[in-house]
C-alpha cells in the first residue's frame, strides 16, 4: 500500500480510541509503520505551523516517493 503524508497524518486519527489488548497492540503496530520520522520531516520538508493550525510539505516529492507499507503483515502478526 502506498501512503502519502496526508494518509500518514490521518490514519492514526481513524483508529478507535478504546481497544481490547489485542486491538491496542495492532493499533500500536500500525502507528509505528505510518508514523512520520525526523528523516521524513527533512526529506519532505514538513513544517508544522501551530499558529496557523496547519502542516505543509513538499507535495511533489511526496507524490514521487510515497511510503510503501505492507499492512497485511501487521494484521497477520
């Protein structure tokens, strides 16, 4: 699955807040896979403008180099 910055920001928000222990572990693994790292912040020029309440990034680079994640493996583990 190819994920762009926008996907990686929204996916954790879509996951349920309350979970069983198994669901919590699954949620944690998914978040680990899609989380934005310091390397991503540099590579995609991600800037969090707290005053304006928005996040910006290099969308051209994001479209050319999406994060490729195999969430199927996470679900099976």
